[in-house]
């Protein structure tokens, strides 16, 4: 395409020509429907990025078609970290006159496809994906059509998505280092192996244990990101012999399950068992729970995601680089030195 041609908005025919496919193939890729070979799909995605194609670019050029809305899709609205992150996101978007249209990917019976389709039909100007989303052609297609930020996930659905997330590896090491400094050696981990954050936090747990010469005490019991998953895993840990003196849970919800299991087993926290969580949710800050937890600054993360998105909406802007946020540790009453 010549320099003169690049000055006008790219059309679907331009994308088809650049990718060496038909217009119908481009349409299938952008809708995330129908069968398209991996090679053709990749060629279309590269052409869209190279040309800066936006399906509704012509309508936007009319000047009055701006919706001033941002689509926000959560992996699970029940997650307290997501709620706080969305509050931060909304506060900054509202300051710039942008409104959110929000939905829960988990509740869409068609794996989020119908939710994404509806958001795009409502002419959203951008998209924020909160949490780790399942692989979906619809997500990849949506990210090609509007500027997209992945918040609280290690990766996004495509190379054109900016990621704003927490350094889970470093956060896990902070929690484990704290327990080791208190004098604990038998430190177990209640994990969530089916999730990306679970994999990263387990990696940090194991790395810190090895760095302290405690590799022989590494023990992970699989759970999930829920209280029930944490409770189930903790019962397995605490009901056998040679129980741990401390548990690092993959998140605060799982840590609540560990606390319940400890009570059922007749163990006092922190006298008999220290427990540390992750995410520093409002639940962790309740006086009755007083959970030591890794703080990922979810509200601030949401604000930062909004700032990057607003900058990307500016004419002539380029895709901002990924941002890895540095966590801190909030020490509370659920951790203490082990009995001598």
C-alpha cells in the first residue's frame, strides 16, 4: 500500500489484499466464527495490525458516533480482587467521561461469544478483560477490532493486547520469605494448578523454598481459587502426620478455606498454624480474620489500566508496553513464629 493510501482508513478489502485471502475469510476471522486455517487466521491478524484496520472506522470518522463506552468483561464477578480492580478502572474512566458496559464471561452459555458480540454491536470504543480468560476465537477477534487491555492476567488474547498484571512470582516469594523469617521450615502451599496465576505463584513458592535450603519441605496440594477448594486441600494437609507449621495459599479465598479447616482440626491460628494469602482483599482486612496477605494494589491496577487505555484512544497513539506491578506484603495476625 502506498503512503497516500495509508492516510485513508483501511478497509476490509485492504486487509484481504494484504493477507492474500478473500473478504469473506477476513469477516470470519473478525467475527471469530467459522473454520479458517491457522495460517490464514494469522495472516489476517497481522494485516489488521499492520494496517490499523478498525471495522467501524468509517462511522467513527463522522464525529458524532463516539459511544464514550468501554466494554469490561470479567472472568468471574465473585472474585474480590476483580471487584476492587473494576472500581479503580471505573473511577479513572469516569473522570474522562467514559462509561463501562460490564459482563461476566463465566455466565455466558456460549463461552463469552454472545457477550462480546453484543458489546461490539453497541459500538464500544475499547475493551478491558479482567482476569485470565479461557481461549476463545471470539476474544481474539474482539481484540483485533478495538483497543484492548488485559488486567490481572499474565497474557492477553493476541499480540495486540496490552497486559497490566501483578508479578505473581515475586509476590509468592514475599509471602514465603516472611514465613521463613519467622522460623518456619515445613511450609506447604495450597495451589490452583489449573490457572495461570496458580502456576506463577507456585513457581515463586518453590523458588523461595529452594533458595532458603528448604527444598525437602516443599509440598503443594492442588485446590482452586475458591474457599471450598482451599478447605478441601487444607484438610488433606492437616489431617495426616508431619503436618506443616505454615501454609501459603494461592489467594485469600483459598486462605479462608485453610482457616476453616484449621479450626475443624482443632488448630489455633497462628499459635499452631500460620496462614498467608494473596490479593489483600477486603476480607483479609477484617479484624476477625486479620489475614497476612500479598497486596497487589488491585484498585491502583485498575486505575493504571484505565490510564493506558485512555492514552491508546488518542489519535495516532501506539500500543503501550505491558506493565508488571510490584506487590507488597501486608503482615497481620494470621502469621507468627512456630512453637519451639
